[in-house]
C-alpha cells in the first residue's frame, strides 16, 4: 500500500501545478490584462512599475486558483484510477479504497493551513504594496489620462474638458468642468472655467483632486419638471480645489488599514476595539472569517473531488462538469457572503462559512453513495468482500460446473 500511496501523491502534483497555472493565466487574462496595458501605455508607468503592479495582485489570484487547481487534480488522479480499472484491481487484491483516500484529506488539510498563512501574510503585503505603487504612479502621471479637446465623463458627477495640457509640467490649461446631480448627466447645475489646473491624488483617500487657478463659476439649482430654475449665481476665484473622486484611479480597498490589508491578529484587535466603542463591525468580521473560510475551501473541495473522481467512467466528462459547476457556485457564494455579511442579512460567520458547509454536505452525500456502492469506508489494509479469497470461499460446490 505505501507504493500505491506514493503513486497517488506523485500523480497529484503535475495536474495540480498545470491546473493552477492555467487558472492563474485565465484570471490574469480576464481581469488584469486591461489594467496592465492601461498602466503601461495610457498612464505611461513604465515596464517595471506595470509588472510590479501586476505582481502585487497575484496573491489575490493565487488564493482562488490554488483550491480550484487542487480540485481539478483530485478529479484527474481519482478519475484515472476509476476509469482505467486500477481501483477495481486494488479492491480485487483485498485492499480498501479508503487507504487511498484518507492521505488526500491530510494533504488538503495541510494545504488549507498553508493557505491561511499565505492569506494572512502575502495577501495584505500585495494589497498594501499595490496601493503605494498605484498612488505613486497616479500622483506622477495623473494628467496623462486627460486628453485634449475631449469631454471626459469618467469622473463621479463631473465631465471635464481641457483645451491644452503640458505633460512635462503636469498642468492643464483652459479647463472646463460640468457638475451634475443626476447619473445620466443631462443637466449640469454648475459650470467652472479656469485658466490652469493641476490634477493629483489625495494621499489619504486616493481621490482625484483638481486644483484650479484664475477662474469663475456659475451655478443654478437643479432643473425642475416645469422647466424653471430656482436660483442662479456666479463668482470668480483665484484658487479652487475639486474632489473628483475618480474611480478608475484605484480598484479595491482605498485604506491601508482596511480589513483586507491587515493580518488576522490586527483585525481581531480592531474588531474588539470597535465593539467596545459600539461601532459596526460586520464588514470587519466578514473579512476575518473570509481569511479562514477561503483557505479551507481546499479541504471542502476534497470532499467533492475525491468521490466525484471515483465515480468517473471512461469517456464520461460529467464528473468534471459537476466539479467546475460546484467550484463556480462556491465562488459566487463567496461574493454573496461579501454582500450580505456586511449588510446584516446573515451573520458574517454564517455568510462566509456557508459555501464551505455546502461543499462538505454535498461531499458527504457523495461519500455515502460510495460507501454503499463499494466497501469504501473500511479500515485501510483490511480484506474486503471483493477479495479473491472471500470470493472463492463464498462459492458453493454446485457453482462449479464441469466443462
């Protein structure tokens, strides 16, 4: 049996590395290729900064790709044992399949513990490093996103128009800003003209700040249904600062002390302090439980991957289809928990651990099915009812017919 164990363990790593690598590539291609090219060509951040920004988002990708890759590897290994008849050969030699199963549960548990350390150390490091470098790039190249003589409406509640700009001096000339109250941006209630402007980021909240000089402003009240305006006034100014709150400058948390950017020990202390002050801690508790539940998805996937793999038959892809479907459902439930946990619809602990509990419950049902199909849950190395000795002893003399 040790030979069979080594066989399964050695067969696990190639598909695991391949599947994880493919998932990492797909996630980067789908979600981070456009930001990478934007940083490289639009913001002109340079090759080094662009690749560093891409590097800093990798921990968030790996924490999702590793459990899914482990699930794919389990399906491949145990599906091969079942489809090629190796599982039947092992049982016919008198050994229980459980002797091949429990080591993978141990491996999945160790992998989950590793992912906890990974998520507690590398993920906060990646988030904070991304924030710092992103701020540095945007602070140096903020005016690059602004195009001359083009109305830019990528700002929250504002549309910006610039006649000329000087990239070397990071300045904007002949600036016009239209402010809107409605999301459709149909009726501007404020118009600002300025001779000069400088676009930069606030280091505290990463909002885009537009400093204007030598300009004037005209403002009217919001347009009424009757087409009348309640008030109108104008003013001149020497200097003015606008918080444009542009979203495209930063994706993700905008605070170095956000629960996603600190360790579990720091987060637990922060939750305790907020509870003493009677502050809302639902978002922080959701992130704390996610730092544990997401790594333990590797163990939860083992409960599904192993029985699904053992039920795969040659030429059938139904087991793989179910596994991919369940993995997709799991990650959608994580997003669901991210939404309902902080809102208070469900307790944060329930919202974050519900996907794992669902996977384990489905896996136990599949294992129960296998228990009754084979002598699946017998002790390792114990003779099963499928062994040749038991089969021969069970035969009656009348069962042997002369030729």
